[in-house]
């Protein structure tokens, strides 16, 4: 008689076998059970599998609290912000036994990329119509899924042309962008939520002179096709445990309406209809920029929808004389230095309208910004127009 001893929970189980083949079968079954429980292999959705090497100490209490606050405000979610971490994750089906799943780490992990290195969003901005080096602006965003969506959306919006629209009876003016913010974020949410996390690829967000392209690893489920996306269709998430928290925080909907909303938002903005395609194992979403921007990238008139914002025009005029960043911030009533540099100053630098007075020492306290010859020509042209 042959015997196999294996651990079941906290107990050792002894089982007898009458032959070598019978023992081999039992041994393989035990090995598969162990590999599944350890997270080395998975048979269900990737997001539901145990995250190998992760424990509850890798979950951020602060991120859980922030999520619960928003879920209650947006969807009247049952659990409040003081709910214990384990109970909150259990309620969201994000635990396998007592261990966090891939979805738990991606959504609420302190350092998700420690376990899934390709969980990142690469954002690139090109002045032309195709990928060309050197890349004018390139950022790789990491963090949890909510953080990456927000960072990537901010990157795109900071590069778009915008106009300040005064509103009667309002102290603050509205800002109108060339692409609808909701459509941009919807496309990024789609990529992050439905990508294939077992792939070595990453989500790529690429802004060209005529379009925004968002690539994510993976393909549409068999029941869907590119053609069907343009019509009412069911919601078939690749990562259902990721999609649910996205829904609860109103980053996404469960009705399969996200693509249709994007199509409608672009139509309302007078833009060409977005396009979708499969390309080399990636799903690609394309949102087209206005034709006026594509025809003359970087050369639109100030004060129009595709020109620099009024704040940027003020900055250009101020930079006729070399000015420190603090002076420029005070001019347009900004207090966040990082956002001001990324959203207002950097786009003007990338267009070659302003430059640093000491390029070799960008962090120097003596550093100032001044108008370039191109910037002077821009102001002269606008003044004559």
C-alpha cells in the first residue's frame, strides 16, 4: 500500500493508494491545489486570483477610507469610511481566504507595481502626426488604478488647447477644452479597467497633433466586436472585481454605456466620431482633435478655442522681461507650483514660446523665464490680429 500525506488547512491528511498511477494522480491534484492557493497559477479571472507574495500589510488603510467616502457619496454605498479594512475587502470580494487578490493590490495597494510591474500608464505627447524621437513630453505614471487614471487624464488635458469663457453673473470663468474631459477620462478608464494584466505590455496614452490614441493590452471578449461598440451592448468586463469599485466611485458605469457616452460627448463637441480597433494584441481607442488644431498644430490664435488660455497670454506678456516663477504665479493667482509649471508654463516651453534664462541650472533660485523670438512673433501676430 502507498500513502500520500498532505496538509488541509491546519491538519495533515493521510490517504492510502493501491497503485503508482493512483498515487501520481493524487500527487498532481495536491500540487495543483497548492499552486492555486499560493497564487502561482489561477483558473478564474486574473483579478480574482491571489496576489503572490502580498499580505494585508500591503493594503493602504488611507486608500480604503478614501474609496469608501467616495462610494458612499456617489452611489450611497452601504459601508462607511470607518469600516475595517478586512471587512471592506471581503464585501468587495477582494480577498481569497485571508489574502489580497490582484484586484485588491491594484486598487488599494501601497505599492502595486512591486507585485505587477507593468501596471503603469505611459503618457507621450508628440507635436506631429506619428511617433517620432525625441519625444517632447513623456511621463510614466504608477500607483493604484484611481491615481493612474487621474494622472493620465491630467496629462492629456494639460496639453490640449483651451479657452477661458467668461460667464455673466459668475465670479470665476469657465475653461473650455478642445476635447471633452469626460470622453478623455472614459477612454483612459476603459484601458485601465479592461486591460490584460497578465500581459507584459502597459497602457499607452499618446497625444498627436490630430488625435489622442489610447492603447491597452488585450482584446475584446468574443461576444463583442468593434462594430458592436457603436450600438447598445452588454457590459462584459475582463476584470469584474476591478470594474465594480470603478462603478462605485462613478469612474465607470456597469451598463456597457461608457463607449456610447464617449461617442455622444464627441458628437456634442462637434468632433469626428471616435474610432476603435484591434492592433497586435492591443485594443486602441482614437479620439480626434478639431481639424483646425491638426492643420496648424501650435500656431492657433490666442483667444480662440485652439489657442493658449488667457493665463498663458498673460504669462507671455510678462515674460517680455525675464520673470521668476513666483512672479508668474502671482500674476494669474496660482498657488500650486507643480500644477502651475506642468499645466501653464511647460506647454509654453514645449511650443518654444518661452525659455529658461539658465538652462543648465533648472533648479537655481536665480532661474527666470523669458520670451523667445518665436514667442515675440506670436505676441506681435496676435496684436495685429
